[in-house]
C-alpha cells in the first residue's frame, strides 16, 4: 500500500511514522508513506497557500489551485483508490472504515488547515471525507496520522502476531477484554486466576464473556445496529 499525504505543515507528520509499528511496516516494505508540502505547489512568490474567505469573516482558507496542482501531479504517477479529506463534518472513522481502506492500494489524504479548504476542492476532487471525532482540531495532520495508523496496522504482516488486530476492540463488534502482565499480584491486587491456569478453552471463554460484559457496560450501542 502507498499513502500520500498533502499538508501545508509537513513537519507535523514527521513523528508518527518514524517509530514502532508504523516505521517497521515501512521498513518491511508493506507500506510507503509520502508527505507532500502544499507550499511546493504554490506559484506565489511567498509560497502562500491560503487566502481570505470570500464574504469576509475570521480565518483563512486553503486555496484551490495549489491543492489541485498537487493532486494532479501525484495522479500523473498513479491512480488513487481514494482521495480523502480530513474534516470534522466527514463520516466518522470507525474500525469498519479502517478495514475498508486497508485493502486499497493507493490512498491520498488531504489535510485542511485554518478555516478549511475551498469548497470546490471538496466538491470536485475528494472521494471521501473522514472525521476522527466530534471536536475541532487546528489542522488535518493529526487526523491523517490517526487514519493512517488505524489502516496500516491492519495490513497483513504489519503486526508481528497476525491474529492480534483481530482480537482488538471493534473487530467483532465488541470491545477488548482486560489484559494483564507480570507480576501476578501487585499490592494485593491479583490477576484473575483463569489467566494463570494455562487452560486455553477456559481463557478464551473468560475473555469472550469479559468482552460482552464490557461492551454492555461501556459501549452498549455497539451491540445494537451500529
Ligand atoms: N472550519 C472548520 C474547521 C476547520 S479546522 C469547521 O468548522 O468544520 C482545520 C482543519 O483541521 C480542517 O480543515 C480539517 O482538515 C482538520 N480537522 C479539524 N477537526 C477535525 C476532525 N475532527 N477530524 C478530521 N479532521 C479535522
């Protein structure tokens, strides 16, 4: 898989892909992540990519031209399965959206900034809009990193234990059961006996029951139709 990210603040995206699982995924050749500086596509001598909003009001708007120039330049080299815009009014990022995106070959993610991007970009060039939650961030960079992380860890071979993503929350409509590691007793608080028993069937049963109980208590909506 290849993920291209367009941003006016490329430095914000240096951290998330340079460590741990996301870095290993790139080193193993399972995913390529390329960050593109929108300013490189500005024809303005000051490399401006934003301008005042028509109609007035506070906040700048990312201009249509540099964005479209950048998208088109990237499209010359490959076809994108999705051109995603990160937006608080987009479709919420869920595990099922992440699953859907994880089987694509080329994804392009556009990060907004300031008041957002010129609406004509959204109308004519974007194939999917994704929100990471009902709150407003200063820019789409952190959202793009969240989307990329959720997607990349689902690519076969990225997680060392291949079944691991399948036992995470939401994959089966349930949240994950509690997990413990050594010591078996900490300040009088004990790890549930069954986990120390070595009895695989009982452990599996306990984990499933815990998942169901937790889902009922914490996220009952998951057991309904959503
Ligand atoms: N004026 C816009 C918010 C702009 S925030 C509005 O009220 O909807 C600046 C940029 O941050 C947005 O263009 C978007 O790309 C990104 N962003 C902010 N919140 C986000 C969220 N919850 N999910 C995904 N992207 C978000």
